C-alpha cells in the first residue's frame, strides 16, 4: 500500500509539473509579439519599442524581410502578429489583389521618395533618351511617376494608379526602367536617374534630404503603418504594439536618428 501511495504521489507530481511547464510555455507564447519589417528604418524603429513592450510583459520578435510581398502573406497566414513596412495605398492594393483581409492601427512615419543619380548633379542635366529606374510594384511606380511629373520631366494621366503606359507627354523621350523596389538602388550605375524609396535609399547610405535631386513633399499620403489582420486588430498584443510605436520615445528617435529624411506622423 505504501508503495502504491508513493507511486501515486510521484505520478501526480510529474503530471502537475508537466501542466505547469505547459502553462508556462503557453503564457510565453501569448506574450511574444512577432512583427515583420524592412531592415531600415522599420526594424530599427521597432528596436526602440522593445523595452517599452518589455515593461508590459511582452517580448518583441522582429522578422526582417527584403521584399514587399512576403510580409503581408506571412501576416495573413498567421505567421506574424503584425507587420511594419508599408504605406496605406500599398496595403489596399495587396488586399484587393490577394484578398488578404489586412488592416492597420498606427500611422507611424512618412518616408519621402526621392530622385537620385550617380551621373548627374541636377535634374536640369537630363538628356534626350535618359533612362530612369522606378519601382515596379503598382503603388510605388505610380508614386515615382507622379514625382517625375511634378518635376516637369513627364506628364501623366489624371488617375491614382499609373504605369509608364499612362505617360501622356514625354518631351525628353525618357525610358522608364521598371525594377523591383529593393533593387532600384543597385541600378543607379546603369541608369541616368533612379526614383528610390527612402528605406532602400538609407540601406545604401543615401540621405533623401541631402542626396536626392528632388523629393516628395511632407504632405505625401504615403504614411507607413502598423498592419495587422482584421481578426486580431483589437488583440492586447496589437494594442500594446500600437501604443509603443506611437510613443514619445519612438517619435524622438525618428526625429534624431533620421534628421528629417523620415518624418513621424503622430
């Protein structure tokens, strides 16, 4: 009887310990926030949010992506709790194309798109037949073409999403070279000008406010956001992350670190 009792107590202890470990692991998972981000500046900004979230008991895991598609599909499939790399028009485009059912909470910053060149010091030097590289995704190509139009290089149709086919006047006969957004900086040696997203410009040590020959105005509608799924928008994790990304600490970091090349919107 004593042996049976001892075995029973031992077994009960093992089961209790297993349950405790299981609960502990589950709790740990519940307190981990997994966010997809571009390396610069998004992942850098998220690092500032980490200690703020730790004070609330959350661990922030940042997964870096070098493209604009996987962060959204990974989020939609549940591999991420949120992502931070894109602006609103791009999110809306991806939702429409892939039926992802994604939304957003925080508006964090604006990254003004700029026109750069390794061969010319001014847009006035543009020659007939010049090659200009632009991002090839729908929203960023439209954004790049609008910037070229604003600077008098081309004229475009009056609509939101435009491609090179929507150029209505091209007095310099420029050739638009469509390139994956992440690869536009590496195309600089092969073209006369390139229109580059700020995050990719910063990756190659180009400062929009110092190195760009022309830049978007500060009232650009392309605000970078914290995206999430519609079904987890009101979760405690997303609420905590939203608060952290709209904190005074993050605002000060953006202003001091990027010296005007990235502008907080809160």
